[in-house]
C-alpha cells in the first residue's frame, strides 16, 4: 500500500470474545502507526472488594469475576490461601480439583473452538450463520459443553459460579459412584474431541508466525492445571512466590486495565499454545498422537493454529477426567479444618485461556488485608497489541472489511476473557 | 411453564432477572436461574414448550422500562443480557431457531438497566421494574390456573 493514502479500519464491537472492550489500530499506508487495546472498567474492583473479608469468602467472591472461568478463580484463590495458611490437602481432594478444572476446560474450549472462533475460519458472521451449514458441528459443541457442565455441576453444585470448593478442600465431595456416572458421557466427549482436532486441522491458517516467549505452568509429570513451576520458552523457571519479582503490571493511558509485562522484557504469551509448547511430553499419549496427526509439533508459533491446540486440550481434558475418575476414592473428609492465622500466599493455576495469578495476605483473624489478581487476559493484552502491530501491516492491501475481520480473528486466537480483566470489549482499526 | 431468571448478582442492574426469579420462588412459583450465557439458556429451555426468560437489557429506552418480547419481536440492536458474555439470550433464540429447538411459546422480559459495574447497587428504577415484572408473571400464571 505504499504510495496510497492512509485509511481507517474501524470495528466498534469485537463480538465473540467474552466481554466487551475496544481494540484500536491506526495505520499510515502499509505501516502500523499505533495499536491500543482499550478497556473500560476499573479492573481492580474485586481486589478492593476482598479486603476486610474473611479468607473463606475469597473462592466464592472471585468465582463471580467471570461466568466462563469461575473454577479457575476458585482454584487460584484456594491454593493461594492454603499456601498462606500452610495447609496440606488430601490427595483425593487434589484429584477432585483436577477433575473440576477439566470440566471447566471442556466447557470453555468447546464454546470457543466451535461457537466463537470456528465462524472466523469458515467465513461466517457468527455461530448462528454457521449452524445453518454446520448443524452437526454446533450440536457437537453443545453436547460437549453440556458434559463439561455436568462435571462442574457435580463438584460445584451449580454450573456457573460454583460454590462447593473451599479453602482446605470441598464443602461436599461426590461418591465414587457419582463420578463414575460421568464415564459414558466422557467417553463420547473424548471421541468427539478427537474429531474436533481432525476437523480444526483442516481449516485454513494465515501464515503468521512470531517469536513468542511462551509462559505456562510446568509440573514434573502432569499436563498443568493446578500446580507447577512457572516456566517459559526463554528459560524462566520460578515458583509462584517469585511471580511479582519477574512480572509487573503497568498502567497504560488508553486502558483502564493493567498490562502485565515481564520485567525488563515486555510482552509474553499465555494460554493453550504456551502450555502445549512447554508441556507437549506431558500430554496423554492419545492427545500427543492426535496433535501429531493434525500436523502439530512443538513449538507451534502460528497464532491461528491455537484453535487446533485448543481441540488437543479438549482431548487432554476428557482423557484426564476419565483417568481421575478411574483412580478416585472419596476422601475420608471433604476438607481439612482451617484455623485463622496470619500469612501471605501466592498461587498460579491454568485457566482455559492462560495462567491466573492470585496473592493474598491475611491477618491473625483470617481477614484479607491485601489481594492481587492478574487474570490471563491482562497477561496477554500486551502480546495481543504486539501481534496486531505486526499482523495489521500484513493486511495493508486488503479491503477494509476483510482486514478488520482478520484482525478480529487474530484477537480471538487468545480467547480474551475481557470480563476477567474488566467488563465489556470493543475493537476498532483506523487507516490513515 | 419454565421461568428462567438470568444475570450476575455482582454487577448492579444485571441482577434484575435473578431477583425476579427469586421473588417468584418466594411466592411458591418454581424458577431456574443462570448467567444468561447462550448455551446454558438453550440447555435449560430445551424440550420445554412454554418459557419466560427475564434478564437485564440495554436498549435506547429509559432505565427501568420493562420490555416484553416474543422471539420475533426481539430487537436486533439491543444487548439482551448485559452480563459479560459474547453470546447471550438473543443469540440463544436465534441459534435455537436454527437448530429447531426454540420453545413453541417464549417471552423475553427485558428490564432496562444502566449500572453494570462490579459490586454496583441496583438502580431504584430497576427495582420498580422488577416488582412490575413479578406481578405480570404471577398474573399470567394465575390466569392459566
């Protein structure tokens, strides 16, 4: 587009992300002059809301930050507080928490792969348009999501904003028989997930690769959900307690949300692609095989292939849920008793869309005196801007509507849950 | 009849649908509640013929306005469900229709809200609309008894 006058691409609303905000891209010819991810709502309300509350309330309060990943919030909260109070949980409770998280991953990934992201690849305005031609795919998504809901319902009491996880365990745990009732559904879901990997692998992926610093949890022998060290593709290897030494949130003028950056470096990448690239060998064999057959070998650097990686993680979540159910025996006690004491604890868990950091300081009465929450979307925001800065330049010669659509598709690769970071999200691109 | 109240109790006026459902339940009328996310709503109303769903909405109307729409009358440009989801009730209606799963009789009670910030209070106008919605639904149920 050299020699051509500047132009404006404007997308006021970015649909199919969880929430609403605005992404603004300003172009001057074929050069990207500016990229701003704008967020409208003060993101730290919940941190303030938690201060003065008893630690036992934190899992339920934080679960209400997001309707799509409430379990992630509960899990990071209970782990951080358990660390602050030096509590050890029963191994059977640990297993149940893995199952709980698998339920959320199935719900979230099924929704995103089929209903939020696939329409971009297939050229539909939205899933409603897509359903007219791909009814079976949409029905598969609905059934997959329902199976995730069943797991969450069994362990959480209700699907959205679960209430049964608590500091020290669960308020109530299911019997072995109850969890085994999930098996036939999960066996179907595993098969459907394998089909999802094959289906997504046939989509067309724009040839866009970047040198990302991938950041994810890493456990010695499990694909990460609830615990592990925080590692990166560039040599980071830290405990959650060191997180704030290495990452910092910076306020940017154009956004109410804080952008998380690596100190001294800049943006980084969290989410399925990061987990896959850093933990491929820890995936169950069935997921590894599905990935390889779909043409995925780590490191995957094409942002758009994240839809296939998400499908591979669906396979993992179903296989892992079945494994946990096979091993599960109800613990003697649903939770350990927890006494008030002062302490500080940090935890990182893997929300469907990437790492979620929580830190709590509690006093001797068990009241929260400080809370810090860094959601995955805050961690990816700077990375999204960096990608768009590069990718929008590739689209300079495209008609404005198509370029806008491709940029939205790129943003949706991150499955941004803007409601975690803030409330609503909108997107706008200007060419001048 | 299935009655579904949608919303988020932590986000001000977005709690409207949930409060209507709770008020009805207090009066002995069975109700369901959910966030308003499309697939969740579709799961709830699947295999039901007669459904009322209540949620906070934002259109150009005055705060506290009570809208009652059938699926055909649902305005295209309003945000039904102010909750933090990309897919809400409007999408649930359209997707259900496409998949042949739309309840034979469906009414959407939309309560016009304005304050959706985290931990904000419910607006007095919305509280008044909640009471009107409860009364309307109770009358409808009584008239059928």
